């Protein structure tokens, strides 16, 4: 990562584009209250209308309260059934920063991994918007805005350590007013973090951050805790304000799904550190700009019903208990096969779905596209 020119009036954000980078529009106005001159490793000297980084400082009252809009400020936050749900083995997922590699290592045994069932509800990736529902000591109950569920109209609910979220109205405005960079790689890194004491996190698949500058090699993004950093342009898709990804084909969905072949199952998981069955299908569709419900039972009501004799790649296959309760979902990939994240003893993998369904639990298929 080469050093960047910083602190200019460009975009009103204390940043400039690298050489040859296209200009992006901004709806933010920079207050003309000071004149600061800054220079960087490039031979250009630029006059700034604002103090370096001023337009990236968080706007916050410094506390988390019921009704607030906040943002996830760790790589992946796990939402728990209640504050007493985490076990000793789950400690790496409770800090700031989180250590998800260690957590996965500590969950190597099938039984200890299966022990998450019923204790965790879902996860939310870095920068995700949440609504604060309740606070209790060092814990906060939130609803994840972009995960639809009948459980709460504000989003998928659950408890997390309060330190894993931040209130930052400026970040919220940037999310509305700037183009966005969406991580398409399984994992990427923030480099050149500036104008903040917050060290940020490690953005993973589907993380969306406001775009404030771009050159041929990297994009500059705003961070939920304030400040900005660079991400390798090869790891993201860039969308203008209001722009959506083009409608995918079923094969596009399958291609995205297959990059996670071999990833260990994780109850409640929605990230490249582990998926549960519906977190996997939810995340693959979301990567292509299509929102479906978070849980399998609700996904089974989305889209339109399709016969098992007329399946196409990208269709969702559902499996139910004898009482009719949907308990599993996978994605059809063609040729009689599906890709899925089945249980704590397995990884994401491809199977002949009829041979896999030894209990004859298939309960229907839905087409979302």
C-alpha cells in the first residue's frame, strides 16, 4: 500500500483522489471556517478549507440509549439470546476487537460448536446499522436493520456487548449521501487508517462502507467509528448513490456460493467466518442486491413456489420436520445438486440433494429471481 495524499478540500472530507482517479460527487458541504495547508509524499501541496479529518469526526453524544441508531464497530458482532447466553469458550467473540479466528479454533469440536444452538440468534457485520431496543449494564439489545424477520419490524433482534457498536450520525449521513463500496472478497483489510483513534476492523464479505475517494488501486472508505481507510479495489464492488447491482442469473448466485465451499458451519453465522444454513442463503442473495428474510422458515414464504421437477440454479430447497416446521435450506446449483451449510459437524459443501435427504424431509422449493 503506497502512501496517499491526504487533507484537501476535495469532497469536503479532508481527502483527495490519487492520480488519474475519477471525481465523485458529494452531497456534503465543508464548513469554510478555517484554512489549513497540508502536504504529503506526492509533490502536490493543497490548501484545505477544513482541519484535516474534521469532516470524518463522529457526531455522537457519547452514549448508547434506547431508540438510537448505531453501527457495528467490530469485524462481526454476534447477537445473543440474552446477556447470560455466552459461554467461557465464546469470549473471543465478545471483545473489541473480536478474535474470530481464535473463536473458530476454540470451537473445533462438534459438540462445543453445536452448543451455540439456541444461545446465539444471528450476527451483524462491520458497519451494519442497528436500532437500539434496550440497554442493560454492559449489554445492549439491538435490531439489525438489513435482516428482515417477523420477530421485530425494525430488524433481527438480539443482545451484544455495548462496546461493539457506536453511535455516529455522520457515518449515517455518509451512508446516505455517498457512493458505497461493498466487499466482494471473502475477507479484506483496512490500510492507512487516519483521523481516528478507532483502529477499525477487518471487513469481510458483504460489508458496505461509504466511498469517499478512489484511485486505480484502492478505494477510500469512511469508518463507523470515525476516520477513513483504504481497501484494495479488487476486493470491492463500487456503486453510485442509489445504484443497485444488476439482476443476477442463477449461475451468478451459484458462483458466489461456491467460493465458500469448505467453510465450517456456524450457528447464527452470516459472514465469511461461518454461516448457518439460512445465513448462507441470505448472504448470497444479499451480495447480489436481493434481500430475503434472515431465517429459513421465513425464506420458505419468499419468492414463488416451484416444482422439484422444474428447478433452476439459484432456487432454494427447504426441508421440514414431520410437524411441518422448516429447519433447513439449501441452494440448488443444477444437475440434481445443492450447496448448503448443514450443521455443526459439517462445512459448506455440495451434495446430491435427493440422496442427502434420507429422511424424506423435502418440503418445497422457492424461486426468488
